[in-house]
C-alpha cells in the first residue's frame, strides 16, 4: 500500500508539472496531428489501403510521439537535482518507476484519445465500431510504451546524448509489443470479424506487459542508486 | 549498548579506477554534529551521498542506527540538503512541500507550519521559479527539515546564503541538535561549521586524515585543522 501511495504522489506531481509547463503535451500533440494530416495528403488512401496499414500508421505516430513524452519522464528531475531528493526519500525505486510510468501512460493515452477522432476524420474511418475493445488494446499498447520507455528513461537520464540513446534502446525492445498492437488495432479499426490469430497477438501483448513491468519494478532500485 | 547513529566501516568508492574514498571508518553518536571538511575533490560529497543512500559503496558499508541506508525506514529518518535545492521550479512552494510531504507521510498542517517557519507563507502559492535565490534556499531548508529527520545530511548548506538565511539555518540546526538530531555537514566555511560541530572529520584525497572531537584550537583558528592534519602538514 505504501508503495502505491508513493507511486500516486509521484504520478500526481509529474502530471501537475506537465500540465503547468505543457512541454511534452504541446510538442507531442502537434507532432501527432501534423503527421496524420501529412500522411493523409501524401497517400490519399482508399478504404482497402486503410484496412491494410491503418493500425501501423497510427502506432507509428504514437510510438514516435511516445518517445517525446518518456524522454521527459526522468529528465524532468534533473534541474535542481530533484532526482537526488526523490531517491533519498522513503519511496522505493519501484514506486518511483511506477509513478512515472503511470504519468507517462496518462499523458500518452490522453493524446491517443485526441488523435483517434482526428485519424477518423482525415482517413474517413468509422473507428468507433469496436470502441471498448479498441480502447482496451490502445491501453495495453500504451502501457508497453510507457513502461519500457520509463525504464530506459531512467537508464539514460545521466547520459549526455540521452535524446539519441533513448530511441535507439527503446524501439528495438518494443518490436514485439508494437507488432501485436498494430495487428490488433488494424482488425478493430476496420470492424471486421476477429481473425483466429487475434488471441495470439493479444496474449503476446499482455505477456510483454507483464514481463517488462515485473522486470522494470525489480531493476528500478539498481538503476537509480549507482 | 545502542548502535552509533552513523557507522562507516571501511568505505571505498571507485569511479572507474580512481578511488574517491579510501577505507573511511568512523562512528558518530546520536545527537552529535560532524563537520566534514576537505579541499575540493577530497570526497566529501561522495561520502555524504553514500550516507544518504544516493550512491552505493565499492567496498565497506555505512549503517544508520545499525540499519542499512537503503532500507525505507532508514531513509524516512534522513533529511537531505544537497548542492542544489531539490525543488520543482514550475510548482509552487506549497505544492513542492506537499509532494515531498506525501512521500514522508507529512500532513498539510505541517507543510503550512514549515512555510511559516521559513517566512514564505506570503508567497506559498507562487511558482518557485519566481523566487529569489535566498527564498529558494529557505524553501530547500524547509523541505529537508519537513519530516522531522533524526539524521541531517547537508552538503555545503551555507553556500550562496545571505546573512538572514545563514542565521535561520544556524538557528534551525542548533534547535535540531538540542532535540538530539544527528547532523553531518560538509562545508568550506570553517568558522560557521566549527560553531555548530561537536566532531570534525578531515578528508584528504579520499582518506580520512583526521576524525575527532572539535577542540578549542579549531574554533579559534580556522586554519589549524588543515595545518595540523592536512597533507601539507
């Protein structure tokens, strides 16, 4: 319970800081909308083409936008050495990690919820046919991005080239989760009947989340205390 | 016999091949105030960071009241004031203290009380980025004292403080000592440190060149310690 209370305090602080400065929100939102807009003009896709790559396009945008958010996660603690005060506090490394991952998740999921209708308008898609299932899959994919991203954000926070290092470490690690969530999103966006391999991709995504959440929580203390 | 408030047992710390700390050993009793002195790069901050649980040792161990530093209960008893203020510029003073207060289980009433003690009540709801340097330092002091720590680790706490802030901090430290709080402070301001300290440690290139009670000579002559125990001695 104490760990969750500490994690909630960290998440609330991160969200309050972000909503006050809007550093990540503004850049991520404008980046996402502009990419969706540009691609819709560049390809002028037909409904069949959207059924083919709609999920991929959406998650490509979310993955790049997500890097902007997770990059700030631990970097936010660098001015005034706030990271030292957090590490010296009774909050464990695991609760710091969880709090920051939850804050990233909330920000990313909020941006995805804004981007979905924009995507629907630009690409002429009735995306809400399987709304709850789609939101569930988005939440699972977003947690994968937030969890692994926060972990690598902690790992690279003291590096001079962290903006470069974070995507280099993050994207290869995310490939299984991105593959799964793209396939699942594709199916749900087009409103087709669920294919037989749907549950395989879903289990892969859930398994990925369980494995990386456990690993990150376990290793957070070692990463933060050097 | 109870365990010492702080016990360093053969602490070594390497950065690559370079030994920043070399076999540092001392015991400090509860309620004592240790002035940690040494030239730049002597290892004062490294030792303080290890005692605060911010960094691990390469060899040896530090125990606080007989417990491991990284135990959550131990960290709840430590107050940390580093080189920087450790506060979020975009949040207000009250939000900063409430955030850290939640981590230590401190109530909103205690936060208000500390804002009053450091004379920041009138600007408590303004963002910290709008504060003057002195105000930021006072808020940092409130943050370090907020949860009633039993061990205070202060890294050059008098640096960049104005007269009023130095007086405030000295008053708080004197009151804390009277309540039996153990204090370890690293500093280059020897006179201020000697007025507070009951013990003095001199680090010289990572080695503990001297550890002992503060004497009258040290209080009267700020150069005495370096002349007598420093590497040039």
